């Protein structure tokens, strides 16, 4: 869960919301949604401890088609795009320490394939590719290696975040920031326009701003359910999956809230809104270490992003492995290698992630290059939220259609806890669809492209769509 987001996105959120109270309320909403989602997923994970996670849950609660649409979006954009994005984030912060690593320092200059798109290979892209290749290789060597890398970097990045929090609320804290941010907790400083005539200066505007800001905070807290993709390889999954989901998400959300309090103790809202390159964590550390603060924070974020890429790599291949077992992905992806892991699925995932690193977007008006996966991730955040809503609703559906199925763990607070998630996530989704249509509706389009793909695969394999009583895929 802990990647680069918590060190950056609060700056953008502060511009959207404009008040310190609203900023904390936005993170509380993120925390409530994340923990309630984790508590609900625990029932599904304990009930179906198989490789594949959400793909399995959607398939069994609804149909193979809905499971495939999630798997399609997950593999083409959500997981692989996240791997590419976080690997580039690692390279960007490496560039703080080694300036030769840059997205504008080209090994192969941009080759335009249209007026708005190009492909290139910069030193930053090359480093990102090396990170993806390295972690694909280590995870192909067996769960032991991937687990070891994950344990080391989880401890390191959690420690780095804790150090940031301690610095922010002690040495970097100052009366100017505390008075500006907490004396008038709900007073909106200048914020961006949410729509024509709508800003976060009214109750309605604040509600819309908090919902829109969830694209940043929910993305920062995402991947909390990735443990379910490796459920078949977890010891005592009926007990450990629900516990890891609850305690893991709760710990991270508490750290995220404390990090935002540290930012508010250190920087007045106006400075948070205008911090260079949105590197708000770097700005806090620089207060304590003016000369070396940027390097310290860059190293901490490199550790954090490296661990995140490893976790995404380890978990993601298990979804395509499960799809391959159902005949909905490359058949070779269902093979386990000599180390007992889906090596081919890892390789395919790694190759696609690398391909997503290479394309660049181009703005003819400014002459600036962007990254294609960044656009894709913006598009699918809302689509991913749709699948989360369906999965949570699947708990209600499965209790109705399979009332006697073994449930080693039942959702705590049912039906209030899953109901809260459905209500909150639906509100966020509706606001995004209305106020951010340019980045919301294309995501739905990416999902819908999976429809003809699904039926083409079914036609090619000659398999009939199965009912809810299909046997579960072979577990690694």
C-alpha cells in the first residue's frame, strides 16, 4: 500500500479542498472506505482462499463475464499500469540523487507515432525497466525470494514514513503553520474551481471536493486487497487473510492520517498548495535538513516505491494465472515453474508493464511529453471503483445464493460495514462521473472493450459459459 502517493498527493488534495479540516476529512473517508472494504473482503478471502482474488470473487458471485472484465482491466491497465507508474516514480526520485537519470535524458529520442503520441527510451525509463525486470526475476525464483524482498522493504519504508511523521510533529513543527491550519480549521484557502461557479467554500462544494480528491487518496491507499491474489500460498488462510486485511489496512491508514497531521504542523495550507513538484514530504524534511533534505526524502521514497513494485509484481500474476485456468488468458500462464510459482504469468505481466513504460503522450501546444500509463491510470480509477462496489455487494449476493457455504470469518458489523462502503464509494463514483467526465467515462470504455474480447475467447476455445457451481481452479 505504501508507495509514493502519501509523499506527494496531499499537495494536490490541498489545492482541491482548500481547508485543513477538509483535507483530514478526505483522508478519514479514505480510511473508512479502505478498512470497511478490508473487513468485508476478509469474508470472501476466507471463504475462497484461491489464487486470483477479486477475479474469483466476481466470477463466483455473479458470472465468468464480470470476473473476466475485472481481470481484463486489471491486467491491461490497473496492475501493469501501476507497476509502470511506480517504477518510473522510483526512477524520478533516483534522479534527485543522480541527475543523469531523467525522463528528458534520452538514450532513444522520442519517435512520434502520431501528433499526440510517441515512444522513447530515457535514462529514467531504462532504470524503471531494470527494476521491473529484476523484480520479475526474483519473484520467478519462488515465493521465498519475493517474500524476503517484501519483508525487508516493508520494514524500511514503514520506518521511513514513521521518521517523517516524527520529524513533522516535532522538529519541523512551527507555530505559524499550526495557527494557520488549526485556528480556522474549516476556512477554505484559495482552491481550484471544481466546476463553473463551484468551489470548496460551501458545504456542497466541500463535499464535491472531498469526493474528487479521493482519486489521489484512494490510489495512495490502493493495493490493500493484493494479499487475496496469493491466498492459496498463505499459511492458514481462513484465519490469516482476514487478520492481515484488517490490521494491515488499519495500520497504514493511521500512518497516513499522522503523516497529514505532520504536514499541517509543518507547512501552512498556502505553502502546501504551492510546494515544488508536489513533493510535500521533501518540503517538510528540508525544514529540518535544508541541505540534504531532498536527498534523504528521495532515498526514502525509492525504498518505498521499490517495495511497492515488488508487491504489485508478486500479487498481479496470480490473477492472470487464475484466468488462464478458466481458459480466459494465455494457456501458458497457468503453468507453474520449478519453484512452484506462475513463472510464465509473471513474465507476461513484466513484459506488458515494460511496454507501458515506453509510450509517451505529447502536447503540441506546450511541446511537453507525458506518460501514457498516467492517462490510463486516471481513466481506470473510477472503473476500478466499480469493481470494488460489485465485489462488496457480492457478499450480500453470496449470502443469499449460498447461505450454507462455509464462512470461517463473517464480516464484522454486517450489514452496516459493507453498506457504508457501498454508500460512500457510490457517492464518490457519481461525483466523479458528473464533475470529472473526461477521466471517468474513458475508464468505463476500457472495461467495455473487454466484452468483445471475452466472447472472442469463448468462441475460440469453444467453451460454454459456466454457472456458479464451477469447480475451483488448481491451486499452486
